[in-house]
C-alpha cells in the first residue's frame, strides 16, 4: 500500500524540475552576466555560460514532463557539477547557517543522479 515507486518518481521529477526552472526563468529575465563572470574567472570559455539556459530552462521542462528524463537529468547533473565548480570551487566552506556553502546545487545534483538511476516512472510522457 505504501510502496508507490511511480508516485515517488513523479514527485522527484516535479520537485526537481520546478525548483530548477525558477532559477532558469530568473536567468532568462535578468540575464546571465553573473554566470559569465564566474565561468571566465574559472578560466573557461565564456560561451559555456549559455549552457545554463539548456540546464535550467529546457532540461527541467523535459524532467517535469518525463520526456527523456534520464537524458535531461544527466544534462542537469553536469550543469550542477559545473555550477559547484565555478561558484564554489568545491571548497568546504560553510554558510552563515552552518551548512556546506554549495549544499543547494549539490542537492540538485544528487536529485538528478537519482532520476538518472530510477527513470521517470509510469506517469511520464515516454514512460517505460
């Protein structure tokens, strides 16, 4: 009765997709100047900053719909890994609340990995 893996996968997909989509919409409205600065400061080519639109706008929509959710989750996982690298350098610094400074993008990274491993479930556009 309580074992509902497809409902759990749906909840994981919707929560991850919606939360990341807010970040993407913010960047769409306000631009990615800050992301460009972080990318350049990490000695990476500036054009890589535009990948944030794929990772935080397109991938979350696919994740929410359950349309190629594993591929979209892989894209998001890479996006979060790069975000942690360019914004925090994987430092073990803590925030003013005592948590790891890069806790939130790390949680999004882990949720993406879970979706890669679990798949989208039966409540998805292309369920298997």
